[in-house]
C-alpha cells in the first residue's frame, strides 16, 4: 500500500493547503507494539503518511463501522431538521438500539446522533428507509458511494453492520472513507460526545451514551486527546474501532483496528507508540 493512497486526501478538503506540512519521522529504536487486532492502520492525517500497518488489504467484517457510510450518505443528502416517522421494521431491529417506537417522529439530526454516539441499529434502519424507501435501495447507494470513493475491497449488505458474508471492508478502505468523512461537519458533530439527551417530536426522551470508552479517558500522555470516529463489535467481526487523536502540536493521527480482542487497548498501544517514537 502506497502512502500516496492517503496523501491524495487534499483533493477532498474544502480549502487548499497553503504551506508545506511537517513530515513525521519514526524512530526504529522504539519497539513496535504487538496488537491483538487482525488488521490495523495508523495515518498522520496532515501528510497522509502511514505510520503503522498490519494486514491493511485483508477483507474483514466490520460490524458497526458500517454506520460510517450510512452516516455519510445521510449527512450529504438530508436536512438535519427533517422529521422521520419510525417504521415497525426499524423499531423492532435487534442488537444495539435507541429503543425507538413504531410511529414515533424524530429528526434526522437526533437519529444521526443516536447512530453515531450509541450505535443505534434502529436509527440506522430508520435513516436508510427514510432516505431510499427501503433497506435494499439504501444498500445499493452505499455500494455506489464506496465505488465512487475508490473503496476497492468494500461491500455493504445492510446499513447497521450485521454480520454477513457480503458486508466487509479493509483497514485501508476504512482509512480512506474516514478521511473523506472528516470533511463533513454534520457527520462530525456527534462523534466526540460521551452522552446526549434528546426529546423526539413525539415527546419521548432518549438518552445516548457513547460506546467509545477512550473519549473521556486520560491516556497519561501530555497533550493527547482521543476523539471519535466509530466503534463496532459483532461475533464475526470481533472488536473494531476508528479514532482520531490530537497530539501536542496539533498533529492528528487516525487509527483503525479490526478483528481485535481489545479494541481500546490496541488503540491505546498504537497512540502511545506514535507518541514515543514519532517526531514532526
């Protein structure tokens, strides 16, 4: 995998780069961490340079990381204040849910927040049905978007991330998708929130609690903060996590771990290693 795959992200940014950015240099004296994750990737977002990679081209089930593509389509095509009526199909979805009710009216924004903060499967289904009329139609849009973005080893079978032989991606493709998604302000609004409470148009209160344990955790590294992007976990996918971390001099590092036994521990190990081994 060439660094150029990620360096071309500048074409997605709303403003051109006006100056030459510092290039990260990694010391070989600091031991590279051993991760439980089957695939992993770390990228310096400013330069697009890869700092760490492990099986980045291997296709794997991605659990609720799937919702990043669902969120991207909704953020690009729908107005936050639009009102969605929850179908019986969406309300009865299994797994992680917001406990939405059949016939409940709730805004696109509140569904987006619930999907990205608490990983609500019912919110993902409701948004898919609202946008495309059915899950099947929405999945076609997801795969069209993946092709448009050059995600060559990605395929979607549902908007939630349920295990399926036809719902998969790679660490590389998820890195590209994430870098593109970072440019969308609406999509990025909820990803740093640890908790959030809303009242739907039907007067029903929902409290969202983040599934990302690193958001409010002190890593013990001066000047380092962990931000969203998305968590995921299913029996087939194992534990998955995409994060963006800010470093002391405003560097931003994206990490992707897939098929992990400890997604938070693996991510912490990557961040700690980059902190100790890399200079700009």
